[in-house]
């Protein structure tokens, strides 16, 4: 139970930081997952490729065993073995 409270607390802290810094997006590693905050749309989803549209670019993630662990309107957690990640404008 304490771990869940800590995870929720860290998410709240990251959301506050993003609000205060007024960023268009935020990408980091969280619990061995790729955390993307403020994405627009999910363009492609497979176990080898995930393509996410953000405000200024498309984020292309390539690897194996890729999956979306958690997702809501503004953020997602991607799990798997990431071999390559690039920005496409």
C-alpha cells in the first residue's frame, strides 16, 4: 500500500512540475517504463513499433515486447525492450 501512495505522490509532483514549467510535453523513465506526458494521439501500436504524436513532432519507439502498461487522456506508460527512439518533425 505504501508503494501505491508513493507512486501517486511522484505522479502528482511530476504533474505540478510540468504545470509550473509550462512544457508542451514531458518524457522520462518511470518504473522501468517510458513515461510520456501530454501526447496528442497514438498513431501506431504493435509489439515492435509504437508511434506517438506530440504537439511539435512524432515520437517513434522501436523495440520488442512493447506494450502500453497504462494510458489516459494526457499520459502513457510504455513497457518493453526499447532499442531505438527518435523524433520525426
